[in-house]
C-alpha cells in the first residue's frame, strides 16, 4: 500500500552528485552523479516566524525519493529537473517494510 500510493507521484528526475575526490596534489575532481525518480515540491524559500513575525530562511525545494540507494547527508548536492543545484539542509528517512521513503529539504 505504501509504495502503491507514493510511486505515481515520482514524476521528476533529480541528480544526486557524488562527493568530489582529491588527487595527490590536492586538486578537486568531480566524480559524477546518479539519477533518481523523485517528487519535487518547490517552496518559497522563506517562512514567517510565528514568534518574531519576521521572514526566516527555509527550504527552496523538498524532494521525496523512494528506496534511495545511499545515505543522504546535510551538505549533499542535488540537481533539480530545471537545472537548479541545491544543497541538503535537512533529510528524513522513513522505512515501512522493505521500502524506504527519503524526504529531503534543499536550499
């Protein structure tokens, strides 16, 4: 039931960039990325604080990934379908039986 309800929502493709490596001289080299089906929700990037009544920073996008093959850490880089590259500011992982849903907040 869990996968049956979520899978039709995964209509976009995002790229999760692999961490860069360094050569013997300390130069950084790109190691590429992996592509994954996802549900992408764009958000305004700010919220109104209930206590201060001021604008605060928030996620610019939220993506859902089903059965993502590797752990997602704060600072990881994702490329959205529109070509926008954002960093992870928060990640949640929920497991239901054999399936795992990752909810990733990007800014």
